[in-house]
């Protein structure tokens, strides 16, 4: 009975050691899996940051392009307005000159 009890305790201790070994391996595997998930998440986060930076650069470029286009359109509109004002001034001067010539002719006719 003592021998059987000793064998049973030895068997139990051996099984406990094996269980502890399996639990340690499982814990190590879980840690490795967690590290792999973390590394994957870091890679994905870096990729997303790079994409965001690319989009930011593209957006800034588009904004600059729109600003440039707006400045060009503003200059064109301003030049057209100035030309129209000059045209109106020329028409006014031409009318004045025509009126002056008409009055001069009427004065000369008297």
C-alpha cells in the first residue's frame, strides 16, 4: 500500500509537471500570438498614417492649384473690367469730342 501510494504520488507529480509544462507552452504561444497581432496592428497603423500623409499632400496640392486658378480667374476678371472701364471712358471722350465738333460746326455756321 505504501508502494502504491508512492507510485500514485510520483505519477500525480509527473502529470502535474507535464500540465505545468503544457500551460507554460500555451502561455508562450499566446504571448507570441499577441505579439504577432500587435506587430500586424503596428504595420497597418503605419500604412494608414502613410496613406493619410499622402492624402494630406494631395489635398494641399489641390488647394494650391485652386488658389492659383482663382488668382488667375481674378486677374482675368479684373483685366476685363479695366478694359470695359477704359472702353466706356473712350466712348465718353468720343461722345464729348463729337459733341464739341457739332457745337463748333454750329458756332461756325452762325
